[in-house]
């Protein structure tokens, strides 16, 4: 059965606290199997047959809205897609390894058109660099992300779609863990 990774926006941030056990039960209630969560920030891994990622995104979002009372944008990736995302290197190693630098990977539902890609690049500053690749946005932040002028809300408004970001370290750990065959 195919394995998928869900990146859920607005889980355990901004006062929206969801226990991972409860999240797991919610996902199981929509017939997803072998559900696991990965750190308490809205990352879930599960198996499902006969559904496309778009159908799964809608099913999960609808379930979470009904139970939690607020919209939870959901971004699904297959394990091979997540591995490709984690392996992609959009920035020089020297930039990534510089003191204070971190890379974040943004998930959107579909590839950004040329206008949206150009819009992402308008957020570039001395400390924030961006690369759009596939249906991902790579953000190199040379200071603490909380100190950056870049914001998810401004990005979403500018590109006209929801997004969520994860630290590249988390994405790489997930890709490595779930790319391994199940025992």
C-alpha cells in the first residue's frame, strides 16, 4: 500500500494545540492506515490505497475542519517525492553552512506559475534568499526566522495559495526514515 506524508498547516502554532494521539485518531477515522506522527508540528505519515494526493488532502482537511473548528491546509507528498525534495540543493554549501543560516522548505499544492515564481523572488533580501523548484519553495534565512521580515501570511497573499514551511533538517530526517522499506 502506498505511503504518504502529510504536512499540516496550523497544528501546534498560534494557539492551535493538537495532541498527536488525537491527530492520529482523526486521520485513522478517514480510513488511513499505519498512521504515525513525526514531531509535534503537523507532520503525519500514513498508508492509503486507491486515492490520489489531492483527494487525500481534501479528505484530511475536511476532517480536521470538522473536528478542530478551523481550516488546516494539508499538503501531501509521496515518499519518493519527499526524497527528491530533501535531496535538492538550491543554495551553495557555503551559504547553507554559514553561522546563523537555516534552510526551510515550503510546500504548496501545485507548481507555481511564472508570475507566482517571480513574486516569490520579490521577497529576497540581504538575509532571505529563495528558490522555487517543482511544487516547493526553498528559503535560505541567514538570521533567526523569527527575526526575518519574510512572513508566510504575506507569501500566501502574494501568490494566492496556502503554504506551509518545515526546516530542511526535519524534511531530510523524514525522507531518510520513511524511504526505508517497512520491516
